[in-house]
């Protein structure tokens, strides 16, 4: 029997868990306003923080993002491309998916260190300035994509965010020691 959600320590989520959105939403389609996504994400984050504290909530969002990023990479990206071709492909798919507009400021193929920016980010573009970064899910999402492509564990940290006053999200990525 197919289980949609994890009740043990191992992940049960797979791409198939998303279901057939086209068949299931024949009249409404697969697109929805960004505010609906943010309503879900930010209210869930708020409730988790009340129950488990901010640090654990950030960890949960990063872990969920990493799982999603890995599935996204395995299902929607051609991970066999050379680095420059892969980056161009990733940029196109992220933009077509309306996740954001990716730019690579730095990617060292030897050390794996990277600095990436995402403008018009799904998670935070247009948020009020709070002085804190909020794109923890994106940190994990990017780490998951990088892990699948490079076959190495990544730590991705947001260093600039719309909520900190920047107009792009900037992420620093390094291979986990």
C-alpha cells in the first residue's frame, strides 16, 4: 500500500506523492497565486516555531527543502550535462516553474563553493523588511539540487534576502566537511 506521509524515520516522499495535478485539477489547472503558497508556508512555519522553537523549525524547513530539491533535480533536470550547460538548464527550469530567476555569481568546480542569487524568489520577494533571512526552505532546496548534480553533500546559507532589505536572495554554498 502506498503511504503518502512519513510515520517513521525514513522519508516516504517521492515525486509520485504529488499525484496527477493535471487530472485532479481539470478546471482550475496547476497554477495558483503566490500568496496561497506563502499562506501555507508561513502559517506552517509559525505553528512549528510555537511547538518546537525557531532553530528546530529552520532545520525542518531546510531538510524538507533538501528532499524537495533532490526530487526536483531527479525528475525535472538533466543532471548529466556539463556544468555550464547544467546551470543554463537549471536557470530555465526554475524560471519556467516560476520559482525565481537564478544567477550564478561564483561557482568553483574544484572546491564546489558557489554564490547564487535568486530574484523574484517565490518565498520572499515583496516581503516587508524584518532584518532576518527567511528562505530556509530555499537553502535546503538548492542544497538538494547541488547534491544530486555533484553527488556531494552541500550546506547552503542565505546571506541576503528581500526581508533583510536586499532585492535578491543570495546564497553561499559549500561542500559539507
